[in-house]
């Protein structure tokens, strides 16, 4: 009787288990009134990525300022609809990202704060036979991450397009209502003017 060992599948499970909790991500969609800040505790020498996109608002532009643990500004961008920031924490502590704008109405902003890098948390294998397995696992992980990013951006673009379409539909509805009111007013004035003409003729007779 031939026995098949299942130990060859164990490293793949270990790699996936290590990769899943290695990267922390904070993903939110919030309404920004005029200014709002978000805080994240990051360890020193940790790579992080901060992405944001305005999906609802008047002009789809917003200001971003990123501050380090010493409250010094390490990144600033004005009037942007979308941006992606890649940084490495120079010191451990609380990092702050502040959104602000000067519009009269609030804006809805999606942002994603990703801490860490999956490649930095890969276990070092001492077996030459596991090199191909590790490479395949990393390739699958990278492709899945790209697919998730594309799906997220497509959903954001869809939300932004739907908001713009609803805004245009609202404008068209208001314009149609105003046009209807003007037509009714013009019709009433025409009837009144025609009646005044006939009234003048009767008075002359």
C-alpha cells in the first residue's frame, strides 16, 4: 500500500497564515464637514500607504496634511481629488492625517491606511524545494491585492459617477420646474393681454 504524505501542503498554509495578519489596513468612507483628522499609531521603520479619493462634493477637491509624532508636517497636498502616499515611519508614535476644505457643503471621502508590507513578513525558508512555493504564494498574494485595489477604485468611480448623475438630474428637474412656471406665467399674460384688447374694442363700440 502506497502512502501519500500531506506535509508538502503545510508550508503553503503557514505562508498564508503569516501573510494575512501581517498587513494592517484601515478603510473608511466618511463625510468631511470642513476639517477632520484621523490618527494611527505606527511603529518606527514601518512602511505605510495612505490613499484617498473624494467621491461626493461640490468640486471633488480636498486638502490633505500628514503629521508625524512630533506634530511636524511631513506631507501636504492642496485641492486634489485623488492621491496615494507611500512613506516609512521615521519614528514610532501617533501619525495624523487631516482633511480640510472651504466648500459650503460637506464632502464624502474614501481613504485607506495600510500599515506594513507583506514581503517583509515572509518566513525565511531553509529548504530549497520551498522557494518555488513561496514565489507562487507571493505572486498570488500580489495579484489578489491588485485585483482588490482595482475593484475598490472601480466602485469609487461608480459612486462618484452616480452622485454626479443624481446632481445633474436634480439640476434638470429644477430647470424643468422653472421652465414650466415661466410657460404658465407667459400663458396667463397672453390671455390677459388678449382679453384687454377685446375689452378696449367693446368700449369703443
